[in-house]
């Protein structure tokens, strides 16, 4: 017997229908967030706040001078904190038990006590040292410890404790073989640190340092307690005569947001500069992405797809 071959063509397979998964939780979460935002907006709109006078005080001479004071005291305190932080980090990594112990105690104390308490202690240091006598300079401590110097020491010395840990982490991120190779070439410990270790550690040090400076801009508001004429102090003084208390707090928030936004952009470009050694191609900057999108939207045809 011969086998009969069925030559009937096989039916084509059914087309697969992809059914997307429905994420109901996303819709619920989105609705809850929008409802909360709406409630907050309604609450602020019904509050007894005169929003129309806020633009009148944004560029008030007192507020502008307070913003400059906030800016320069933050910069000076950050410079002091970074410089002293590098020294403390090197001391912490030293084989000398005395210097490493002193650095550890410094970090332990300043990280463990509030910044406001440190500012108040410096402001009242005349109780411990009534007179400052350096031999070539002698004056009453109450005249020496001005609000500017108090804020500089309180903020800068506190920042040094955090910067020392950041710098120490950056130094330890560099492979020890780099140090050994430098010593084999005859480089001293200090030259190895300056020319080999620190340049490579900057990629790790820069991002948290930028965050610390932005935080310093806001932490400087605590200097209001020692009568430093920064943004909060100026806003409070104006509100005491205009009775626009909440409105002046909004003005202060506008200036803080402006300053932090500017330095966040600066931080982005600095991080991008030091990332050149770790990535083959740098991602486009926000300005480059904006120009690219504008060119795409400005063209009347879709870009051709490379084949």
C-alpha cells in the first residue's frame, strides 16, 4: 500500500494579539497626587496672603544686599571648609597616630553637634576668652567676633568636617598601584598626592562638594541667629515694618531658589568636565539637547532613518 500524502496547505498560524498590561496603580497614584496638589493650591489661594506685593520686594535694596551677604559668606565658608577638609583628610590617612586621632576627634565633634549651637558658641566665645592677645594684636573679643567672622568660623569649621570625609573617600578611591608606581619613579609622598592621587580623586570629590556648597547656601540662613544681615535677617526686618511676614518668606524662597539653580548648573558642567576620563563619550548638555530638539521641530520632514 502506498501512503497518501495530504497536500492540503497548512492553515497559517493565528496572529498573536499583544494585550498590554493595565497598570491601575499608576492611575490611582497619579489621581491621588493631583488631588493633593489641587488641595494645596486651593489652601494657598484661600490664605490671607497678599501675593501681589511679592514682586515689589524681590529686588528691594535690603533683600538684594542680604542675597549678596548670603553669597559671599557661603563662598568664604566653603573655601575654608574645603581647604581645612583636605588637611584633615590627609591627617586622617596619616600613619602618625597623633595626627590621625586629632583629625578623627575633630570630625566626630563637628559632625555630632548642630551648626546652630556651634554658631552660638562662637558668638559667645568672649565668655571663655574675654581678650584676644596675639602679641602683635590685642582687642576685646566682643569686638573681634563680628557676625561675619562668627558665621565664617561656625559654617566653615563645620563644613571642614564633612569635606574631610568626602576628600578621604576620593583619595581612597584611587588604586594603590598608582601611589606605588609614583614612589617607584622617585616621587615624594606630597608630590604623589598633588600630581597623581588628587587629580584622579576629583571625579569622586566634585559631585558631593557641589552638593555641599548648595547646602551651604541654605545653611547660611542659620547665621540669622548671630545677627548676620543675610536674606532671612533682611526679610524679617522688612516684615516687622510692613507686616507682610509670609510674603517676605516667599521672597526669601525666590532668592534661594535662584541661587541654588545657578550653582546647580555650574556644578553640572564641572562634573561633566571631570567625567571625561571615565566615559568615552560625554552626554549632551541640556543646551545641546535643546538645540537638537529645536532643529527637529523646525524641519518640515521627519529625519531619515539610516539603513
